[in-house]
C-alpha cells in the first residue's frame, strides 16, 4: 500500500485490517442507521469502509455533512460486511464493549502520521482511555501531543477509530469535533463506563458530564 509504514503489513499492531486497494471508479454508498445516541452513518466502497459519522443535530444536517464529505456517495442498503459493521457500532453505543478494530477500514488516503495515531486509538479497549501525550509517547514522539489532537480531530472513522477515548492530561476531556462536541464525547465515555484516571479522585462519584473540564 502506498505510504504504508515499513514493517507494517496486513494487520497493524492494533488489530486494524488494512483494506486492499480497490478501483476508485467503484461506486460509493452510505447508510444512515439509528443508535442509542442518535443516527450514525456508514460509507463504503466495494468491500471497504471509507468513512463513518456520528450523529448530527438532525437528519438533514447529517445528509448535508455526508454530501460534503462524500459527494459521489448515494444511499443504498448495506451489503453483508456493512451490516455487520453497523451491528457492531450499534452494540458498542448500546454499552456492549465491542471491539471494532477488525472492521475493513480503508486508510489509503489517510496521512501516515494520522494512520499511526489511529492504530494506537484502535488498541484502546472500551472503558479505557489514554491522554494525547500517552498516544504521542506510544508513537515514539513524546513531544507530539498537539499533533495527535489534530489527527484525532480529522478522524473520518468515528466511532470505529475511537477518538473519544483520548483525553487531555489530568482527566480533562479535551476537544471533540462531532456534533455536540464534548457532551457527545462524555456521553460515549459514560456508556462505556470509562474511568478517566487510574486513581480515585474527587469527582469519581459524579457522572462524566458533571466533572470539571
């Protein structure tokens, strides 16, 4: 695959399956589906997932965003692999600690640094979190916390690539680019029963949405 990091082939260390290159002339399709937090979307081309989307304020807004991101995509009934991905996403957002790292996400057009960040994020299990600095350290670039945040803000595969599981230092939430911003991030972490610190803290008895940011 062009741009693939040396030594990485097939499955990355996170378990991500690199989808094989396909003919870019193949049609793109999307499907909106309900979840516990609202209507999400999955976009695919041939046998690979080329994008996913967390809920917007309403269906019209979701469709406008999809049209901007994937102007060539048309609505369609999902094939078997996309149906399985949708079922996994629904289960995760319903509180089942479902691992999504096996899904055939296409990273061919993702910059190399972002791809490495997403691999680390994919290795974070439901209910666990890392900080931007910890992700940077796992990349061998401890000074790149800000760049990690930028890459996660560009994540085209949420919640498959779980950028909501990466926080700022000290248990603070950090940013989130999906509709609803930090509230959506906190809601997802609450569903996953995430602990934002390894040690008991003053706010541990509070729901995440009530904790200081």
